[in-house]
């Protein structure tokens, strides 16, 4: 099996975690609700999400001469995203959730299975509790989620995205299962909820497994997220990025399995 280990993370380039200096001079704090914590802690709720590009040949940066990864954040959001037709057949699905220990260690294990049929997956619940993640325009206008369903003649490209939901709250179940839960500042809650890691795998054409690193989410790379006088991310978002991590993606017939270990920071 020939599997490329070239890492092209969900933006124009990803930042090596070990080499990252988490300093963002001049960045402003987020305006979300105040944290309920009075002391720093590495005990935080994190979730893992399958980002499935079922037709990578339709991704903006696809190259027939490259083994991939071919897809990036440009395909998910922004002016290049094909939100009208979803040409890359993108699906973002909840994979797992857990709480890190006092040292920031956390492990996720998840499986997903091919679900190719004429009926889209209904992953939308009541009161904002959804098993899909990311922008709603990949789900709501189409009436459901594609799930894991490779396009004819192609193999799905898998990106694993991690998300920090802050310290545990009374809405713990929703923190563990929902992309933007009630504790998030975006919904009026006290916690900063932010994508904090990603690992992008080239399409796996045969049974086997690949292990590679997990990098910080490229939106919050301190080397690029502060541009001139325009703040595109905050120091809090930079500080929430993972310290280190590894991800293993395994394919067995119609099943994909992911095993991810992380160390998250004390905040």
C-alpha cells in the first residue's frame, strides 16, 4: 500500500507544534462571557470531528499528480468554498468527546462506516444539539449529511479536527457531543470554544493504517493570525491550541477508525 505521509493541513500550511512560540503581541481578548474558573487547569472538555471530503478531486487545491492531502480549509469556508453545490461532498460528523486529566492528557477512539444510500443522514437534533459540526450550510440546505460515502472512483480524504470546549459545566453532555454547545461564548456561555488541533490524511485506497502528528489549528497559528493592525484571532485562541498529539487512521473494508492522543495546555 502506498500512502503519502505529506501533511498539507487545513490551510495553506500548518504550524509545527513543538516549534510554535505561543505569543501574539497586540492581540485582543475575546469578548465572550467570563470564565467560571478562578485558577488555571488542564482539565477541559474536548471533542473530535470527522471532516470527510468524499470527492477530493473537487477540492480547490486538488492535483492529479499528488497523492494528497488535496483539501483544505479553503474548501470548508471562505470565498472558495462551493457552498451552493458542495462539489467536494463535504461532511463534518461528531467522532468523540472526553475530558483531559490534570496533566492535559486525553485520548479519543472513534469508528465511522460507509453510509452510501439515497437517503442523507439526519444528524440534526432539537435545541441546537446536532451530531454534525462546522458551518450549517453543508447540512441544512441539503436536508441532511452525506456521511462517509466516497464518490465514484475516489477515496474519501479524512481530516481529524479537535475542538476545545473549556472547563466542564452543567451542560457536560452537550459539551461532549455538540460543536457549539451552550457553554460556548457564541451561544452566550462562559467558555471559549475553539478548534485546537488538526491532522489531515491523504486518501487511503487500501486496508491499512497511517500514524502522523496532530498540529495546531492553522487559523490560530501565531505566526500568521496577526496581520498588520487586523486581528483575526485572539491570544486566548492561540493559548488554547494543543501542546502535542498523534493520530492514527486505519481503514478496514468499509470502516475507518481513528485513535488520537493529545496533550492540551493548562489555562
